[in-house]
C-alpha cells in the first residue's frame, strides 16, 4: 500500500523529465568571447539541415531573437557564423504494470484478487538541435550548444517548443570562465 502513495510522485518525475530540454555545451577555452559582436547565419551549412523549411525558419527566427537579446547585431560582415544541425529518433516505451494485489497467500484462484497485468506502449520523437558558433575570420568552431528533448507534431506548440530549445541552448553562451 505504501508503494501506491509514491506512484503519483513517480509519474510527476517521469512526465516532468519528458517535457524538459536537456542541454550541454562545449567551447574552445583559448577564445576571448567578448570580441564577438556581430553574427550571420552560415547559409551553406543551414541549407543541408534535414528539417522542413517551416521548422528551419522557426529555428532561425528563434536564434536571431536570442542573439539580438544578447546584444549581438546581424551583419553582412559578421564576427560569428551561426550554423545548425538536427537529428531525431523514434522513442518507444513499453510499460507493464502488475495490478495483481489482494488478500491471501500462495497460488491459486482468489476471489478478492483485482487487476492483472496491464501493458502500455507509447511512442514519441526525441530531437537534438546543435547550434554551432564559428569564428568568421578563422573559419573555426569556437562554441557548440546542444539541446535534446521530446518534439511535438502539434503545429500550435511547435514554435513554442523550438523557442524553448533555442533559449535553453543559448543560455549556455557565452561560456562562464571558471
């Protein structure tokens, strides 16, 4: 019976972990990030990204919004080139729940026994968005941010989810000096 009390807490943790975006970043420790003030999108790389043109526009709009909010200026002659890369995979979760509790001990038929085994299968698509910042003069990657989480096919929520990915990734830039 004590286990039943923890099921709602466990469900909240599981559902909460599905909704969030997990982020990480890596960078060149020898770079002075304060020197970068302008940016542009790296068209050659972005043209190769395998997402719909509509999603690509959503991603680029969200990145531009975040870069401008960080004080960058979009430029024809930029300090930074912004590139993106995406990947996705189908996630299949199979859960079996045994609801066979009741009175009594041992094997055999019990008229007070409820439930039985319940199996549920759920599918979701998990996506990863990489945002690369490249030194425009040296043509070297100086920073990479990565966000991973569940994607939605609901058009009303797509833009919101993409903004969440981009915002959480770019919160990691510029890297904090230790």
